[in-house]
């Protein structure tokens, strides 16, 4: 048992977790770690086929898992899924909101529909899930919510305006929830990982040339989702409110907070160095 999962299990001995975007990437990696440590899981993803395969694999390994496909943009369906799932689990200790999409390309040629899509999934999807899990956790007087944003929320590079803005909104939403529900025993963490190997570009929208460049950055990363998931769960166990990973991006986060004007001027070179 890793220190992260051990600390989380000690903090939440009932070990009940809900994960969005659980069919791939960070959501899947977190679900796999929690499953190995005996957590009971409620999983969802918009990809019904892939989610089903994940659930079958985890169940074969002995995990207690319930998986139900859902589009996080569908608030009534998501709320019903969470309410029913939490009733079956007898409560909820951890909610990991990992579902997200990307939009790329020059701002001047970006489409309103693509901006709406990015915000509907990345922001409204997170808000929909938070609205559904908060009452259950507040009633119990405990629980942890992890809203996965991105290092793009502060490393606002070119040709990613819709994605950057949506992820910055997730951070602001998380900080608002920290203030509003901390008094009810809820711990909220804004997660801001940098590039790691994931399937994000498979569903991304934008000019093919831009998407190919983004895919090269992701494929060229030496970070696997499992490593990022382990670090994220460790941060939750330590009750962190803001988590930036890997350390290179953490240094950029602090640099921007201390010297925002200089940071904007240096950002292209900084991102090139980190790619």
C-alpha cells in the first residue's frame, strides 16, 4: 500500500469514491490505485464502451465497482447517477472530477460552438457534479472534492484560449467552494497538472496542425498517468488546496504569483524549456 492511499484510507475508512472521466487518463489511473486499496468505486464516463471494459477489468481484480455512462453536461442524469450511487454506497468520501476536453487554434478563428463545448464540459460539468456531491458530504460533515483543472489555467500559452480560460474557471470555482463549504468539513482541491501522456487530443477540436503539435507535446512527456495519479492522491491525503505537478510547473505557478508581468513576457521561452 502506498503512503498516499494508506493516508487516504485512514482518513476515510469507509473508502467510497466517485470518479468522472474514469475510462481513460487520470480518472482511470486514480480509479486503479483506489481499487487496489479496497475502495468502493462509482465510476462514470461519456464513453460507454471503454467504461464498461474498465469496470470489467477492475471487477476481475476483485474491486467493488459500479459504472454508469453519463455526459457530465447532463445535470439531471448526473445528479440521479450520483444520488443513486451514494445511496448504494451509504455515503461518499472522495469525488474526483477528471472529465475534460480540449479546444485548440488561434483565438481569432475560434468558433462560439467550440467555446461553448469546452465550458460546458470543463466548467459546467465540474459544477454539475459538485452540486450533486456537496449535499451528501456536507450532511456527513466530511469529504474531499478534487476538481482537475490544468497547468494551462496559469501557463496561458498561445492557441489554447478556450481551454486555458475554462481551466482557469475550474480553479476559481474550486477556490469559491473552499470558502463556502470548508465550514461543513469539506476539503476542496484544485488540481493543476502539466502535460502527461493521455488521450485528451483524441476528442479535441481545432485545426489539425495545432492538434498534431499538442499531441507531440503530450506524447513526448516522460510522465505517465499513473505517476500523476499517485502524486494527486498524495496531495489529497495531505489536505492540499492547490496542487501543481510536476515541480517545473510548480515553479512557474509561484513565478507568476510573484512577478505576473515578467511571467507573461517570459512565458513562451519558459514553456519551450519545459516541453
